[in-house]
């Protein structure tokens, strides 16, 4: 077995162990059910009742808005807790000093957040479809599913960047609370970004989910008019910004690890 293989196995085991622990913590702390599963269902039902009969694709809008609320809420709060729990329990420095890169510990937690978010989105879908009496009209179900999963990847990358940034601040909870609904609106989770004032669009395009959600609406809602360049360039922009976010996260975590190895703690943050 080569050294690269050993390192790969070690990182895989760390990610799997972190994912398992995140699952057990989720089950042990039922408060997470409110932002990730209960609140989005209520928003979905309210959206459905408000816009009932507004057109053949209003049901898709209601499901996408509430489903993304579940997924982003879980990603945002879970990402904050991904590093915050180590700071609170006093295990941040020992975990970073372990042989496996800390990025893979956080990755396991983020993966669970994605799974929990998908489960919450599925609950939203089932409840709204039952209330509507049938599923939404989708011209290309396969493309919708694939793009929906890709949206989750973009959310995960944003979550990893936030988790990295939270190492440098003790105000993660404050950032989460003010950023949750701003992100819903600013990236198009609730409704298309193009409905917002034009000056907000360049800011929204800094986030990968903005591109991915616009592409998702193009393939799921015939006649949808979002950004003028169409769903193809939306997809290119989503891939590019996702790669940039992943690179930023890896760089930040590497810097944090080097700091801990050199200084021994993160007490100055």
C-alpha cells in the first residue's frame, strides 16, 4: 500500500467518522428539526395557499422556495456549528493538530448537513404535493433532479467557506441569524434574483447557488426569464464559483492548521 493510499484511507475514515458523529448529534438535539424541517413546511404551505391558481408552474416555485429554505438553513447553521462545537467543547486545537487535515472533519459534518437538508426538502415536497393533490409539472424531470443535486453541492461549498471563516470569529451565531433570510432573498431561494433591484445582482452572483438556482428554474419552468445569458452559462458560472469557493476553503483551513502547529492554540481569535 502506497503512502498516497494510506493518506486517502485516513481521510475517508475521518470524513465517515465525522459524518456519523454529526448524525448522532442531530438525533440527540431535536431543536434542529425546527429550522430544517418544520419551518420550511409551513412556508411551503403558506406559499401554496397564497399563489394557488397563479399559473401551471406556481407549485414549482412554492416547492423550490420552501425546499431551499430547508437546505440553506441546515447548511448555514450546521456550518457554523461545524467549527463552533469544537471551540465550545475545547477540542478545536487538538482536532486540528491530528494527523488528518481538519478540512475532512468539517467535510463530514457538511455532508450530513446536505443529507439533512435534502431530507427536509423531500418532506416539503411531499407535504406540498399532498396539499396540491398532485406533483408539479416538470418538462425535464431528469435535468431537474441533476441540477437540484448540484445546487446542494454549491450550498455545501458555501457552507465550508463559512465554516472556515467562523474559526476567525466568535460571532458565528450573530452572522447566522442576520445572514439566513438575507441569503434566501439574495441568491434567489425565495424568488428569482432578477426581481430585485439591479444593483443587487452583481452581489448575488458572487455566490454559487445564485447561478445554480437560475439554471434550475430555466430547466423546470418553461418560459422562465432569468439572467439573459441562459441556463448554459448559468451552469458554467455555478461550476466556476463553486470551484473558487472550494479552493478558498482549502486555503483557509490549511492556514489555520499551520497557525495551530506553529503557535499551539487559537486563543487570539
